[in-house]
C-alpha cells in the first residue's frame, strides 16, 4: 500500500512537471508569434510611403490672370475616419507669356489608397507639363503639340501611380482616381480629362457651359478613372475665347450643374461670385476664396453633399471687365426643373396619370346639386331628410348652394326660426339620429352573428354524422 502511494505521488509530480513545461513552451511560442506579428506590422508600415499632403487653400496672380482653389474632406469621410481623396494643384509655366497649368483629381471611393493615387497624379502631372512647356523650342504652340503634351502627361501620371503601387507592394486598383488637367494662356483653354470631374467655362460671348463629359461607368455610382486607359480619356480645345473657368470634382460640380438629361444646365447664381471682376488685389482674391471655402464647410451645404470637395477657379481679370455676363432667369430655371421632374415621374410611375386627385366634397361641387341646411348652413345630400350636422329636419325648399345663399340674404323668418329653437329640441333630434345609427349598426352585426351561428351549427351536424358513421363501422 505504501509502495502504491509513493508511485502515485511520483506520477503526480511528473504530470505537474509536464504541465509546467508545456506552459513554458506555449508561452515561448506566443511571445515569438507576437514578435513576428510586430515585425510584420513594422514591415507593412515601411512599405507604405507617407501619403501626399492634402491640398490646402491657395491663390495667386500673374499679370491679368488670377487663380485660386481648395480641397475639403467630405462629411462621409470624416464620419468614417478616412482621408480626403480629392487633390488639386496649380503651377505657372513661362513661355513668352505666363501659362496656367491646373489639375484636379478625385480618388475612387471604393479604393482604400486612392488618396495616394490622386495626390501623385496631380503633383506629378503639373510638374511634368510645366517642364514640357518651358522646354518647348518653338515660339507658338500648335493645337497638335498641346494635344500630344496632354496625352503624354496623362500617360506619365498613370505610369507614376502604377510604379508607386508597385514600390509599396500594393494593388494598383487601390490607387485609382480621376484626373483633369487644363492649360490656359488667358484666352485659349486646352483640357485633358478622365472621370466624372468637370470644367465649366465662361466664354467671351457670355455663355456659361460644361465642356467636359461625365465619363461614368455602367453602374450609377461607377466611373472610368485615369487607370481605365486612353480610350476613356478626353482631350479637347475650347473653340471660343475663354475669360474664366471653374474646375470641380463631382462633390461641387453636381451642386450647380445638372445632368446630361437636363442638358447640363448651369445654375449661374452659385458660380457668379467666382467671376467677380474686383479680384485685382490679394485681399480681394482671399475674400472670394474664403467665401466659397466657408460656404462649403457650412452645415447647409454639407447636409446636401457628403463627398469630398474640390474647386479651382481661373479668370482673366482684364477680359472680365468687358465681359457680357449671362442673364439668369430664376422662373425659367424652376419651370424647366419642374418639367424634367414630371418626365421622370411619368417614366417611373406610368400609371400615375390614371388616378385623379380626390378632394373633399369634389363630387358634390362637380354635380352642382349641393343643398344647404337652413339652420347650420352646411352641405347636405339631396336625399337626406335630416341634416347630418345639426340633426334638424330639412325642408325641400332649401335648394340654393352655399355660394348663392349668403348670410345677408337669409330670410328673417329663417333667422327667427333658428333663434326660437330650444336647446332641448336640438338635443332631442340629436338623440334620435344617434339611436337610428345604433339601430343600423345593431342590425348589421345581428345578421353577421346569425350567419356565424348557422355555419357553426352546420359544422356540428357534419361532425355528428361523421361520428355516427365511425361508430357504426366499428360495430
């Protein structure tokens, strides 16, 4: 017995040592796993280069050309704690005269690193294009030369984004963004464009219009970005002299330019302050910039728009002083909006026209057979013997409509009869009408009860007969 106890004790001690050893092994493994995970996370952090800086508000002036712009983080990105995916950049190149180069980009919302893509695309495209323009050996630029420069710049930006994704060992898809670039010398405007951003121009003849296309995908919220390829890029020259233009990502563009089905109508009051002619001093330019920046940062605008916001404005102040500005008709705008909405409703709800708007007493008014109670002067039905409002007996003589029978035209005898009626009589007639209603309701429910009882009785008889047959069958 003593031997067995000693053996059991030794086994127990061995088990305890094994458990302790296992705990030590698991602890070492867990520590090593944590260290490896930490090293892996550090490696991942090293792979991602610092994100391009967000576009802070800026402005500038070169001779007669004034430019300013900004990007803002949208409410949806603030709520989700994601970075601003919009970027914008403006540089001035010199080639016999100042040439403004501007670029805006909007990162694709479903791409986690699109703020890298938009930042790289804007920064490198304007720098690349500036170098191209300043190193051009000819005196004047031909349309073909500028067109080739813009296509090369789009290709260069696309390749730069691809290389950045490769260096950071990330998917190129995650870097997708739109890109719109402009070249402006004070009168002529060239544009290269990919995506659903837009450029709205004010031409010398006083027209304000969107000159780019919203290059959307097949789905409503999709877009063909820069990375979709050159077949989805748009390169163009505005065929008239331009005195000013606005570049905007969809968060701003959709606020003042209607869709293609509404012929891209531009809401001029929204953009009118941007073409203010009193932008000849730095303080005046700063005031206009602050006005738009504060307005778009305000609660009213952000209730309607939750996307990131980018706006760049370039104007020729000398030409704007002689500009014939657009004449805006608010009533015409509202009428066109109403007509478009009716077309949309007709397309969405084709059966809506079949239904008429029903209003209270509309049938009585159309028939022209309305009767008026001589006591309470309310409408009653032609066949009623008693007024449904005051309960008094109706006279057949009272066939005038309410409009025809004004209070001043009521006979003195009717007024006296109204005054002579006692409260007791009125209560009596009201009680009678209520009793009649109760009787009608009781009769209605009485028949329902009889029908229900008959059904129950029939079911009971059927059950009895069935039970009888079962008993006979059992015997």
